[in-house]
C-alpha cells in the first residue's frame, strides 16, 4: 500500500472520503434482476438513514495515521458500518428496545414490518463479511484480511456487541456498579469503535504488537466515552437534534452512567477517558508513518457531540 501524507485538516477531506464510501455502499445494495426488491429496499432504508458514518471516518483517520490511502479502505469501512446499521435495526425491534424513531424517521420494522427488519439485519451482517472477502486487498494482504475478519467477528458477536446488548437487557431495572456498567458498554458500543480504529492497522504488518496495543487502548477509551456521551444526550439532548425522543432510557429503567452516578460525574468520566485515549495514541505515535490529526479531531467530536 502506498503511503500518503496530507497538509490540510482531516475535516476538509471528509466529504471526499464519504462520497466514495456512499457509492461503494449503494453499489452493493442494488437488487439483482428477477429477485424480490423489497428486502433490498428495506436494507437501503436502514443504511441510508442520515447516519453520521463515525465508524467509517475512524477507519479513514486510522488509515491516515499509518500513512495509507484511506480510499483503499472502503471495504473495511463499509463492513463495520453495515454491522452497525444491522445492530440498530435489531435494537429497535419490539423484542429489544421497541423504538419508534431512528434519526427522525420511523424505525425499519415500522416502515416495513417486523419480519423484514429481522431479515434486513441478517442480510446486512452477511454483506459486511462478503465485502471483506471480495476486497481486492485480499490478494496481496490475505493475512491482514484474516486478522481484520477476526477482529470484526469478535467485536460483533457474543464476546462483543451482541453479548453487550444481551447484558444491557439483563441490567434493566438493576443498579450495577461502575465496573459492570462500563464492561457492558465496552462490549455493546466500544467494541465496534475499537475495531474501526484497528482495521487498517491490522491489514498491514508494519506495526509492533506494542503499537497495536496502544491503538487498541485508544479505541477502547474512545468507545467507552462515546457511550457515556450517548447516555448524557438521552438526558440533556434535544429530540429534534438527536432524532429520537429523549428520556427513553429512564422510561425503560435502563442502566445508564448519568442515571446511576450523575450527569456531572459522567462529564468528568468522559474527559478522563478522552485524556487516556490521547495518552494511548501518543504512545503509539513513534511507529506511525502518517498523520494522527484525524484521530485526534474525531476523538474530540465523538466525545463532545450534541447528536
């Protein structure tokens, strides 16, 4: 992979990256001739729903940090976003969080039907792995693709996102201690954030295990801070900005950071995790061949966002 460097800030390149990214996704969601189009339409509805594409942006920023062209990372970026979108469709189902709105629109099971929403999640997860398997990079970086697949499958399975969501449901109407709550957050939300950072780094063989550990810690701290911020937005956010009703966590008696330990302490914890993430990134810096400005910018955006 050719190494690249940039002079302008990461924010100025986002639109270019996302333009290619959106085209990549749309090309894979076109119904094949002769097949029922309803499922593909529902998949399109779930994926192109006004999402901020934070996880793909982390993939691109991580690629920049190691000196690799982010445009070569469209398959990993699309894969992690498809996993994220599938998780939202299933989380919204009546048997899970039973939500009616997602980013200001009816959730997929209400826009279509419950059975279709289940199949949408199933199909999006399968498509994520298909994209990685079809990635041309696999021809020259087969070992790296395997490492990425291992990272992603762990992040979204019983030892990651799905396990965290199950734990989240079990903790409703309970008051876990902070360690338990943060472990659940690390699985439910943090695992995919961490994986987004790690994917480009695992595709190449240039980084030591020590450097990879520092980058993994960066992603883990950022993922935990992201979920605590999400909890805060449910308390302090505005419904028309965040795209769903506020106060839904409290109404369902969910275990949340501000609900258990207070909003002030939650903000302090976010700042603490941000500082830890920055220290981990700084420790990885000596081996990075590119520019980490994008990771730093995104870390600030993810921990201070208002939606």
